[in-house]
């Protein structure tokens, strides 16, 4: 068992116990017991005066083993597990010798709970301490909701448990969560403090700290304030339960509060929300390891970048690089466009500073890393170029031919195209193995998704480097094949098709938006278009019409094109699917839309219904997503259902607590999804074609997530 920890008794009487469970020292079964065994050994060893508990490598401990939660099938099993963990931490607290946690890197979840059961906490400047359980649909389950309020002010305890964001070393020191920051010599400092505690013969046992009445009252007020804000938020069950547990901390003695925490943790760990969020946690990490890309594929070192095109996307992409400390050349043919781009970038950074998201120094540094240019002269220095020019194949071909000549052979040439053929650009460049798609989502400096499009000739090194640089600039990456609309926009087209058709059938813009927000989308489809611009979609449809293509199979509603004809482009023209008062972003329903929808329905011979049930709206759009997602998988434009979940959650805000469109389909049952597709086919027409993969899985009782659900093959065109 004790390969999972190490112990060294030093000459000064300090035992250094090290948690050793790579890569992140998760407190899996065996590790927890091993720690207690070491503590007991040290406590029994006469040579030992004091103990330091540290993590091997760059992490203290990333918390409980998240994978193991799937095996908890009952409340009793959950409560039993938490009880053992509580006992174990009490055993550490009561060891009889002072224990100092020496924290390098992350002390998260159960890792922080372990550290709080130590008698003192010393951290390195890079430490991050947090209770992120809520992001997994959980609450701290090993006493975190009881020990944290005994150490930090109520607003900090509430924020940490409800928002899940970690504190950095300085904030943790200011809050009283840690006792010392060791700029260097973490173990030496921790050992010295441990010896001092032993010499003083008095150290603090966190669970014995009494919360004074004034602080308890403040805690209850902070909790009520939060509850009011959470009330309307779907998917906030874990946050509510965290507040319940904190309330117990401010009103009950430790043991009763801890018992309450165990009950509430059990509610959460068995919930559908938590299962979905845990799925997404692993799916996000798996997405960065596409099948077919050998582990350990070498990556290129990206020290500088260039972006071609200083429009909205180019600006956002340049900011991603600069904000991550990578110098970037921003290129455009128009000097005027470049000057405007710099103004926009400065304004964006100013606004981030004003909102407290970054410091002035960080903004100044990022801005200093962006250089504008109208030529490719300096491109032979850069390691990657991201092209974000106007969406026109001939123009992009010319750019790629020029980039092929202007850059070094090993330079990566990435296109931010959302609709064009990456292989055609690869061919134009003259060195197709270096070409890849990097499809960002607008605004590129905010949205976390990056679709990495693997072309026919994209080399493994370019793919691996794309994933590495994507992660470095803060993106969640997923590899997709070179198909029209890739994955995110292809699926969005089916979601929007149903929204338009429901409108023609008699639902209102307001009803559809409300229902999908209640379902958990951050914004309804029509309000979203009013933000993004109705003109953008209309121009793409016009372009496709010339090529004889449509974005999705099935009837193409004319309603959005009528709005475009009327100059109703959305918020920017104060009218789109809604009306907007000058200077306001509040949508006001506009009866004119219903008239346009009724006329469109009449032209298509559709009898409008007086009322469309809310449930049908959710069923229609989610079935369209799941069926198209299954087609994407069988055509191998994505390699795994989890990749699609990651893409749609991070690209278009599918509620994370539902796990993504494919996970949601499994939650309601693939047989139900297939039955709906068949029902809609009978009601609406043959464009509702069930995906073969869906039919096969339903026939065999299989799962989209089984390792053999989709024949293994790299996602290539
Ligand atoms: C909890 O603690 C409940 C308790 O209250 C008590 C209950 C009784 N478990 O993210 P990375 C894997 S709930 C299992 O790429 P980074 C991860 O999947 C937990 N595995 O590295 C990946 O595996 P692979 C609360 C875990 O450097 C590898 O480690 N804790 C866990 O970018 C590397 O991860 C959290 O929510 C885990 N706990 O970031 C913290 N953590 O290589 C979750 C990581 O096979 N973890 N893995 O893909 C994190 O936030 C980040 O991993 C961390 C490192 C910041 C630590």
C-alpha cells in the first residue's frame, strides 16, 4: 500500500510524508489509508517531533479520485465512504504531533480538505487552493464545508464552495486559509514551523475552532444572499446543497454539521447533474488525445505567431496569443483596419482591467506583444500563422500560396475557416502537411472551444502542436474531420432548422427562447442570433444557395431571410427577432415576426397550431442534435461521442450539467430518441432520417460511449 506515499525522518526530528500518486496525487482508495498509516508510524516514532505532509511533484493533491464516484451506487455507500474519510481526517488532526501541510501547486477538493485537517499550512507562491467540487455537481464531502468556515471569513467560504474557483497563494494568506508563503525552500520552511509548533506544544485543530456568533450571523446572511441569486439558475443543485452544508457549519457543532454534509454529498454524488459534469470533465481531457495520434508525438515550440486578417475573428485570435505571452504579428491589407483593430484591442483590455479580470500590467504586456503589419516580410520568423481572412475560397487560396512562400518550411499554417475545405488550402500552400484548421468561436478571446481540423495531409506533429498551443492559449480543443461546417456549426444548423420550423408551426420567438433557457442554454436561439447578427447567417445561406447547398437537410425556412431583407440584423440595428430600445439590449417581442412566420407557413402549406407544448420544443431541437451528432460520428468527422459533447457545450453553451447533446440523448434513452426521429419522419417528412449508428445501437442495446461504438479511425476528411 505504501508505494503511494513516502516518508523520510530527518535528523532534525521532522518526518516528511510525501503523497505519491501521479499525475496529480488524487486521493484514490489506498492513498488516503497510506497517509494515515504514515502519520501513525511517525506519531509512534520517538525520533519524530513533528510532521510535514507534502505532495510528490508539482501538485499537493487534486482531491478525491473523480473516476471512483461512478462506482457509488447507493446513499449508504456514499455516506459510508464519506464517514471513513471524515474519520481519517480526524485521525490526522488527533495524531498527537503537529502536522504542517507543505503545499506546492494544487490543493483542491479533498486535497484542501486534507490540508485543512493539518495544523498549519505553508504554501509555495504558485499554490492554488480550492473547493471545486461544485463544478462536478458535488459539494466538499470530507469536511470541507465545516472546516473552511472555521478558517476563513464567510464571504470567502461561500464563494469558494458555490463558485468553485480556487484562491491563489496571496488570496489564501489574506483569507487566513494558509499561514505562510514560502518564496523558496518550501519543505525547509514547513519543517521549521513544524518544529516550532512541537516546541510550543500548542497547535490548532481546525475542527475544534468555535465560530463566534457574530461570524455565524454574517455567514447566514452571506448564504441567504447567495440563495436569492441562485434561485433562478437551472443546474444549481450542488451550489444549493453547498449552501445547506455551510448553513449547518454556522448553526451546528462540528460533528452534526459534518453528518449533514455527508447526507448532502450523497444527494449530489448520485444526481444526474453530477454524473453529467463528471463525464464532461474526462471528455474534455480525452478530447485532447485523439485516436490515431500516437502518444508522445513530438510538438513544435511555438515562440511567436502571426494572424492574417484584422476583422473580429483576427482581433480575438491575436488577443488569445498575446494574452498568453506569445508575440503576435497582426496582418491586414488595410492600414486603416489595423489601426481600428488596435483601438478595439486596447479597449477590450481596458474593459478587462476595469472588470478586475486582469491587472493593468498584464494588459500592458499583452498589448506590447501585438505588432501590426501590412506585409508578410517578417513572417519567416514566426512559428505559426492563423489565417482569419474573409470567408472566400479563392482569396484564402491566394493567401495560403503566399504564406507557403513567406514562411519557414516548419511553420504551421492554420486556417480559421468555418465552412471551407482545409485540404484545398493545404494544396494551395505547397506544403499540405503543415496545414490544419483552427476554428475559433466568436468572440475568439472569450469562447473556450477550438475545433482543430485535421486535413488529409496534416502531419501528426502539426496536430499535436495544435492541441498543445490550443491548451496554452486557454482553449478546450477537439479534433474534427474536414467536413462542411466541421462539427459545431453542422450541428447548430439542425438545431436552428427546428427552431425556425417550430416558429412557422405556431410557436413564438419568445416561447422558444424561454423554453430553451429553462432547459439550460445560456441564451435562446433567436436572442443569440440577434447578438451574432442575422446578416451573418443570411449571407452564408446566399453563398451556399449559389453552390446549390443548404446548411441542413430539410425545409429551409424563409423567415430569417425576410428579416435580412427588412434590414433587421439584430441588436446592431435595434431590430431582429426582437425590437430593442436605443442603447438597450433588452429584447422586446415584436408581433411583426408572427405575421412573417404565418405567411411563410401558408406558402409551405403548413397548418399552424394554436399551441405548441414546451416539451415538444425541447424534444425537437435535442433530437435533431442527437441524430445529427450520430451521423457526424458514423461519418467519422468526430471520433467519440464525448468529443461532440465537449464541442457543443463549449461552442454553443449546451448545459454542462446535462453533459452535452449525446450524453443527454443517452440520459433520456437512445430508444426514445430513435422513436422520436421516426415519429417526426411520419409527421414532417423524410428529411428526418434516423442515423444508422442510432438504429444499430438501439437494436443491439449499445451505448454511444462504448469503446467500440464508432469504428476506430482518426477523424480525417
Ligand atoms: C473531491 O475531492 C470530493 C471530496 O470533497 C471528497 C469526497 C469524499 N481524480 O487536468 P489535467 C487526471 S472531488 C482523478 O490534464 P492539469 C486528469 O483526468 C475532486 N483524475 O492536468 C488527467 O488524466 P489524463 C475535486 C484526475 O495540470 C490528469 O489527471 N478536485 C483528478 O491541467 C491530469 O489532469 C477537482 O475537481 C482527480 N481528482 O490540471 C480537481 N484530477 O492524463 C480536478 C486530475 O488521463 N483536477 N485528474 O487525461 C483539476 O482541476 C486539474 O486536473 C489540476 C491539474 C488543476 C489538478
